[in-house]
């Protein structure tokens, strides 16, 4: 396509995309207290929506995204069951198109950035439909005939009503994310992830209720003599139940110690603490480029290039890509009997390609004695290939999406150099020139992006191998800790910008 044709296409797209419904951007700086109020309000609304059930759903409905709930931040059976899935999937598609230069967009330019954001929003609307319809026609979101009969309508009309509810929930999540991004602190996507994971972690510690039938699989495998419906979900009440019914000496014996450590979630507790400490340490590891103001003598600062420069959000993109593959595989298997991709049992792939690209989620997937009970007849080489495949997906995907994330969100060397130049700052010992600044920061940003992406993938793998409390995946726990740490830094920077307008100008807030 010629350059003139590309410009013509952009000119045609720009008016249409800018007319899409959008949250108005604040005309001036939003004070910290007001940002905090908007963020808290959206968080409360998220919890309210997560407790509003989809009307008309049958009890036989299945949650195809159950294994990814910690990442997608939705709630099973609620109107926000899609969570941030459509937003993440749309981001993946657009980043791949822009990264492969199929879409010729320079996101550093204001016009192209507006087109990119408009295309992303349009793609989210499409993905809401694409991710909802297979769940309905695939039989996962089933209508309740009794409700249809009591209302005097057909099941087809009730099915349409279910689709409308789920679609409305997806749109609400999109605009709630936009409100937080423009009027609040951080992003809605990060906020919803933390909210869902924190809720699950608290439940994994103090929940005294027994699990649902598909929960706590490890217990039913290892302790067949215990009625699973009697066991609490929370680790505190679980330990109390086990000790009071069997005695502490029973579990400390050589024959039962591993059973207690694994199924009693002791290892998960230790892994949770270890992941928390590792992520906090890694988040604080950074290279600081010194800065000095060109006209204000003594005004100095630093531009930090963290080891996890692209944050851990690219891991959401990696897991979302796996989730979409699994959804397609399950749909083809259940509706068309296609088995060459793999077969499923209770929504979990047990063999074939889909088994190997399914995320590792705890010791039951790789410890031979445990895996043999969950997947009967599995061979040692299959376990090894499963672990290696997930490791490759996480590390290679972490690098790839970290690069895309940095380039499409304005964190690349050229955009950073432009920000430094516009703020009136310069690097001591170098000429105040944008190209010179870009050359200096280019020594660090590309390398740190790749190293950080690979390191986050490795951390995610370690977390996934051991599992964490509350049935939160290793990826979810890693995201939660990292996002909370970044939110803490964001709060500190917001307070700093309230006191020093020059810093606000450097960060592009005005």
C-alpha cells in the first residue's frame, strides 16, 4: 500500500474512531484526593457487579475461564464473567498488527495514537461478542428452562437476554477501566486484577466454608478417606480441622508429612511468601540515569529504568493467549468431536497439543506421583515436555510482549528522550539534544526490556510450579504483588506531583 493510500485510510478512520463513546479526558490536572475518590468508587462498583448474577443461567453452566480467573478479573456466573479478557485480547491483536507493521501506526504521534486507541476500543467491542457467543453456542452458558417457562418466553429469547447481560458487563468493564486511567490512579485493568486476587487470597486464609465440587482436587486425590465437602477452603480452618480429626502426630509422621505439606497448602503458603519477597526485591532493582535541569542550577533528578521495565502486565497477554487457544480447543472438542488438538475432562485438557500448552498450575501438574493420579497413565517424558513447553511460552512470550508493550505505550527510548527534552532536563556531561539523550537511554532500555521480560517469565514459572493460596495461579500472584508495589509508587509520585508542578510537566501530566 502506497504512503498516500495509508494516509487516506488514516484520514478516513480518524473521524469514525474519535466518534466512539469515550470518557472525557480531564482538561486540567486532577488533584490527588479526587483521583483517589474515583479509584475507590470504581473499585466498589466492580465488587457490586461481581455479585450480580446473570439472570436466566442454569446451574449446569460451566466456567471455561475458571483456570484464568485470577488474571481475567471476572467472577463466575456474574455479568462481568468476561472480566478484562476482551481488553487484553484486543491489546494482543493490535500489538501484533502494529509490531509486524501490518498496521502502519506511529504511536508516538498524537493522531496515530488516537487511531490506535480508537481501534483498540472497537476491537474490544468485537472481542466481547467473539468471547461470549462460543460460550453460549458451545453449551457452557446454558439457559434455565424453568425460568423461561415461568416468564412465558422461549429459551432462545432467554439466551439472547443472557448474551445482552454478559455484553453489557464487558462494556462496563471497558469504560470503568477508562475512567480509572483518565480520572483515577493507575489503570482499571490492574485495579480489577488486584481486587479479584486479594479477595481470593483472603478467602484462602480465613474462609471456613467447604469448597465447590471442582475445587481442591489435590485433597480428593491424596486423602481419599476424608469427605472433601467437610474441608474448609481457608488454610487456618483447614489445619484446625485436620489436626482435630487426625491429630498432629498423624501428619508429622514420615508417611503423611508430604501429604500435609501439599494438600494442607503449607507449601503454597511458603511459595506465596517467597513470591512476595522476590517480586518486591526485583521491583526495587533499577538503573538510575542522572538528570539535571538546563536552566535551573541545582535542580537534579533521576530517570529510573527498572529491571522489570515493562512491568508484569505482558504476562497477562501471554496467559490470555493461552486461554484463547484453550477456549477454541474446548469448543471444537465439545461441539465437533475434534480430538487431534486434545481431549478434555471437566474442562481440563488431558492429552494432545492443548495439554502441553495448558499452563502449569501447581505441583499436581509436574510431581510424577501426583500427576499420575490427576492424569492416569501419564509418562515422565510427557510431564517434562509439559513443563518445558510452559517455560518456553512464558519466557519467550514475556520477552516478545515486553518489547511490544514498551514500544506501544510510549516507554521506548525515543519517547523517553522526547519527554526529557521537553521537561527542560538533560543528562549531565552530554549536550542537550534529543538524539544524544536517545542514544544514552538506548544503552539501557532495550536490554533491560528483554532481560526483564525473560526474568518475569521465569518468576511466573516458579510461582506456577508450586501454586499459591486461595487457588490463585502463580501468574496471578506475581501480578498482584507487582501491581500493588507499582500502585504504591504511583501514589507516592502523585503526592510528589501535587507539591512539585515541574515533575508533573516532565511526566506529561499537563
